[in-house]
């Protein structure tokens, strides 16, 4: 199984480091390809940098280390390529609150999985 980490901020880079430390090989992809290349170089032979669209097509497992709002954009842009893949979303539906903290950005009675999952598989998602 090939695992790709999309987004290499604090969350994605930590996951990449931990997987490589555990002996796993990873594909790294970010909006800034130079960031993926730099981390791949640091992680040595266990990591390979790719463009996001190539990583999506190559990997069996996608770990999304990106903000919730960006995940919705990512799913919309890559919907056809995501069918049948394992998608791991370790993020939370939060955003900066303007006061140095975070706030939940979806209704309290919903989960991010309820919102993201249907958009992966429906041709005309309602959300």
C-alpha cells in the first residue's frame, strides 16, 4: 500500500516524520512543491515528493493534513480520483477565532465526516 500525505504543515509533517520513523515509506505533496521536496530530502529514501494530483493518483491511502475548508475544496477538485481510496482526515473542523484561539466552524450536531464523506461519492453533493 502506498501512503500519501497531502499538506505538510504542522500536522502533515509530523505524520510524515512519525511514519518514516516507524519504517514506512510515504509520498509527500503540498501546494508548494518545494516544501514537499525539502521534507522528502530531510526524510531521505523513505519519502518521495510529488505534485498533489500525482500523489492522489498514485497512493492507496491519503492522509489529509489540511484545514477543513481546504479539504472540501480538495474533495471537489479530486472527486473522481478519490473513489475507492482510503482517506484519513486527522484534522478538526476548526478555524482561527481572531482572539488567539480556535472555533468550531460546523454545527455542533454535525461531524466533519458527515459533511466530507457524501461529497466524495455523490456526483451532485448537496453540501
